[in-house]
């Protein structure tokens, strides 16, 4: 298994998009994607946050060698990305595609990502833990995501000495992950609930199912466009299948609440919705630059408009693909010297990127209706 550069993600010149942007999956009009992530560590090795460069290099060699032995069975369609060899733009591609984290791409050398060709599976080497196995699927697919991650974990565990305690379970760098080492999450879009000021009560109900809420780029991140990550809070005292079941219940609940909010807005505030959506269309039409916050807010409004029956042409698929191509990670990753230049470049390219994508979708939908 050779170490290679960043694969063909949006903005990399090849036009390939992550599989989670497929807008035809179960409940994908509210639940954009489902992620299952397993944290594992090697016995007798320091956690990455306290390891030396030599320690990290030795751990990486163990893991990549094991992956190479499993290439024909498990890693056939995957290749290794050396994070430290990437440009800031390429790192942002990985972050915006939700295949790795900001912390991973800025941590330095001896960090790798093993990524499959569909951008469904990624194995992160030397992130917060030695191994982070991640599966991300479109729509609400908690059980399927967990089972796929579990199968990969079983194969790697056959090849590597995984740190495990009979009483504590899997040993992880963070006590919050100790036990199952499992964090499951759904990425949801809830603009209608935000407009009717129902989100606080919705999050309270979700909390009763042991769910926590984060922003688009993780903990502590701002939440533009009403896109949220909702994940399990418990890694002990529950089984993996119970965790997947609770997340499915949360996703189903959020789906019903958001659809109800849309219907209420159409019935009681139609003129306001029409003005809001028209304003977003005009803002995009006239924009010469768009920040991440403004860009995703416009997309959020136009997608909500499409789901309400307005002709915005921001379908579920277009919305997810443009979110994956935002390059908001650039301003989190770039060095201080390069940040202003990189942010300016991204802000000036976004309006044309958005307009061209929406125009193409309009043409395709009109062609389908004529045909």
C-alpha cells in the first residue's frame, strides 16, 4: 500500500464528491449523513498527545504495515495519505469532506489517513488516538455505519495489539471515549426549527436519549446555516447496537420535528418565507465574495426553500456537495501568514461555484421534466 497524495475530492480537480453527499438516502432531507467512529490504541505505546516523534513514527509503521497485510481483504480500494505532505488546500479538502479533523491535519508529521475511493471509510493514524476508524454514510444509517466500522476494527485487531482492559474496555486518550471507544453522530440541517425558535426544546428532548450537539467543524465551532452534529455522549454502560438504536431514534425525531416546522411556516408565514428565500437568491446573484458563514447561510435558506416547494434548485444533493466544497477548513488550517490570502481566494471563488452548481441542477431538472 503506497503513500500517496490527497485523493479526488471536490475542488481537487477531479470533480469527485464524497458518497455522503448523495441526497437520495433514507431521511436525507433532514439527516445529511451518519458517522461511526472507533478509537483504538496500541498496547505499550504512549498516546499521541504525549508521544515523541520517534514514538509516533513507530506506531505509524505498525499500523501501515498491518494495513498493507490486509490490503487484499480489507483495504483493497483504499490508499494512504501522508497528512504532513499535503498543502493547506488539500488538508481543507479532507476536513470539509469530514474524512479527518482539523486537529489531525495541523498536528505535524507521522500523521496519516487511509481513505477508500468512495470517501466512505477513513482510518486516521495518530490523531487523538493511534487509530480512529471512521465510516460516514449518507442519510440516517446508524446500524449500517457501525457494522462497517466494526468489521474493519475486527480485521485490524487481528493484526495489532489493541489496548484493552477487562474492566474499563478499550483504553483511549480521552476518558470520554473509554469503554466502547465509539462515537456515533448524525449531521442534520434544521433551519425551520431555528426559525420558529424550537431548537432549545428539541435539544432538551434529544439529550434525554444521551445525545450532544456540536457545530459543523466539531466541538467549539460556530454553527452557521443551522447544520449540527448530534452524537452519543456515553461510551460506557451501553452496547454498540444500543448506541446506534438511540441515534436512529434521535434522527427520526429530528426529521419529524423539522418537517412539522416547515409545514407550520408555509401555513402561517408564507409571505415571510417567500421574502426570505427571494432575498437569499438576490444576495447570491449579486455577490462578489462570500464568507463561509454567509455562503452556508444562503445555501441553508435556499435548500429550505426547495423543500418547501420554491424553485431554488438547491436540492439535497446540491446542498451537501456545496457544503463539502465550502473550504471553510482553510481558515482553520492555514498559517497566519497565508490565512488572509487563502481566505480571500476562497471567498471570491464561492459565488461562482454556487451559481454554476445551481444553474447546472436547474438545467438538469428542467431537462428531466421535459423528457
